[in-house]
C-alpha cells in the first residue's frame, strides 16, 4: 500500500495506459451488411483497450493501475465507480473538468464486426497529463522510473508515443504495446525500435506496420523483427498465432470455438499473456494460455 493525497491506496503491479471509456455494443444473431436493420441487443460496458486489458489482468490476480483521461461528467463518475468496484487502482487518472468521457460504439453480427467508431478525443487532447504520476514521484520519476510491466495502447497520439519511446520515465519498464485498431496501427512505428517493447498485433496490423501483406503469423513476426522490433506477437483469428524474438519464433494453433463476440478479444489475449509471463510461465506455456483465454472470451465465456 502507498499513501496518495493523504489516503492509503493499493500498490499496482502493472500500469495500463490508454483508453478507458464506455463500450456501446449492438449485437445481432443474423448476418449483417451495410444498411442492415435487424433486432438485437445493445449493451453499455466499461471498455477501451487499457480497460479491457486491466479487466482481464484482474481475473488473473493482478492489480492494475489505470493511467488515462476521464471526464467529470456523469458518465465519468459511473466509469470510475465500475473500475474501482473491479479492484483497479484509479488514483492516478487524469480527471478533466471540460472534456467529456470517451466512448466506443460498435455493431456486431453473426458474421463478425460490421462497423465501429472510437471517440477517444479526450484522451488525445489530454496528452502528457495522463503520465503525471510517472513524473511526480507517485509512481516514479526521471531518476527513479517505474520498473515493471506497462501496457500501452495505440489510442495515444503518435506524438505522445514518440515521447514515451525516448523518455527516461520508461527506461526501466517492460513495455507491452497494442494498437487500438488497424486504423491506428501505424502509430506503433514510434515504438518499433524500443529496446524493451513487445508488440501485440494481428495479421492485418502487422502488414500495415511493414507496408505489405503477410500470409501467416510467423511471416509477419519475421517482417516486424526485420523492421527493428524487439519482440512481437501476431494473431490471425482462428489461424495460427506466433511469438518471436531474434533468437526464435514459436507458432501455435488456437482452439476451435464458436465465435459469439469479437470486441475485446485481442485485449484479452494480450492481458492473459502478460499475466502468464508475470506469473513465471515460459514462452510456449504463456502463448498457449493466452490463446485459450482469447478462445474462451470469443465463445462467450469468462477467461480465468
């Protein structure tokens, strides 16, 4: 436990930096295309890449701290309350008086994700303010930086990601990095050459980072390592997933499951992999556990 603003708070063992927002998800059991108007269910759940990772980390017994921007509106108060109820450390979140809480909206059909819009403008506008606790001594400083795992997501601006890549605040960190979506994948170029960054991407995102296309996860790992990446994990839906460094590449086949949801699957995979390695699993076992967790998630279950 550490003291923050005169009160005691839990000590985090991982930082989740990036988007924490409300997910508004519409799901239908029928196949959908552009212009479809079908019955289904609409839910509002805590989401965002950083939040999705943190929720899975909690299920694996870790205590994540959220570094993000959340408004002081009613939606923000509800979101903070949900995060605290789930056991996350929220003491270091930047609370804006004039920016609204961010939101993500998606439509999913039986044929997968149909469309999505991510409104992370408040996170982007807050910039370096979300990192204050890493500088002011609350979680670290330039002379005594945070030394532990840090999950970063691509909803951060390219400018902020370049700053993180060079900042002494992160020189002792074990960086784990994921794009928010294929549309933001190229932002990760800022961290491609970082000496401790592990990239978690899917096959499409790997191709965007390398300005080409790949026909397998192993080839995608090779491509990213050739571009200067330190370590890479590439998933490809129900096809093989690969994890690699310059020493060797591991490839595994995920379990076959009936897919009932898509949004958050990659974040679940990443969090399960981080938790597994933090708990001492070797590379092969950690990849297997992460693939099992993602398969459980997309089939509608709860990974543990």
